[in-house]
């Protein structure tokens, strides 16, 4: 089991509110579920400019959970290079909504959303 003690004190309510918005707006969860979704997944990139924990796939998934809600495993985070990771969401519409946020910041980290460009 992964050590998530670094996430003590994190506020996950912004992510829960965003997940609720996505469910009501798109009638879908934000994360892609293979074999369940009728639409192709959509890939985004996040880059961390500030963080108070070691960046790895598990910690990035929890950071995504804090800002976007959902089960941390549902984003299928993948390390690209340095402080950048890719992740998938359920559809292009949801991906573009996330991209429109531009960034997310809290006392524990700051990240920026980017479109995937191969």
C-alpha cells in the first residue's frame, strides 16, 4: 500500500465540487473507464511548478483527486519528464473543461493543465 501521509491536511472539497459539476453537466464521471465509456478517452498533461511532496504516479493521482475529484486510480497518470505527467479523462468535452481551468493551486502544490500534443 502506498504511503499517503503526505496528503494529511489536504482539502479534497474543491475536487468533489468539480466532480459534481462534471456529473451534472456531462452526465459522466471525469475519469475514463475502459470498456465502459462510449467515447474515446482524452489525454491531458499537468506540470507542477510547486509541490511539497515527492512526485510520483501515486502522489500525482492524489493531487488530481484534490483538484478534480474522482478515484485517484481513474486518471491513469503517467510520468512524462521532470515535473510533468499525463492523465486521461472520459471525453474531449471533459478534457476541454479541465483545460479551461488553466491551473490549480493550494498550499501543498500548484499545477498547470496543458493539452496533449504527442
